[in-house]
């Protein structure tokens, strides 16, 4: 008789979202394509941890297995879907926290996709980290 383990879809998704290395890659690669060096700067993680997270996300079809023409990584359609869920959960959670503390909610405006690294780091530090643990 085959031993069948019981696994739930929510638990599978949660395991991905519990890993800040993977969440950071999903967030940033949904913004635009980046190479490993840019991802190291944006996530403040080591190249080894970025490479490991990239490998895992490629294996589960969240990140495209092949880099684009500019040698940068991109999300798959499933990765885009997961990013949308991640953003929705993050905004919902922040709104709940702000409501509990009677804080006026901030309007979130992502920088232009062509923004330079300095602008992206400012956005990360002043906005993203209020919503996502990356």
C-alpha cells in the first residue's frame, strides 16, 4: 500500500512566503528583471542565499528557468500570481495593524520600472519594509 502524505495548498504557499529570501526575490522580480548582483543589493542577502533561493524558485516554477536576453531573472506567470497574493496579504495586514493603532494609512506608489538603484533602495527602506519582511 502506498504511503500518501497529506499536504495542503495553503501550507505549501505559506512555506514559500515564510522564507524572506524567497519573498524578497518574488517581490523584486515582479517589479522588473534583475541579475544576481542587483538582487544582493536590494535584498541585503549573500550571493549564496540568493543563488539558493533562485534555484528553489526555479524548481517550483515561480522564476523562469532561463534568464532573459539581458541575462536577468524574471517571474513566471505563476510567480506573478504569487506576487499579487503576497502584495495583497501584506497590504491587508498593514491596514489591520494601522487600524488597531489608529494610524492613517499611507498611499503606496511604486517607483517607475526604470528607477535607478538609489531610488529603489529608498523605496525598500521607507515603504516595502513596512509591509513585507525582506
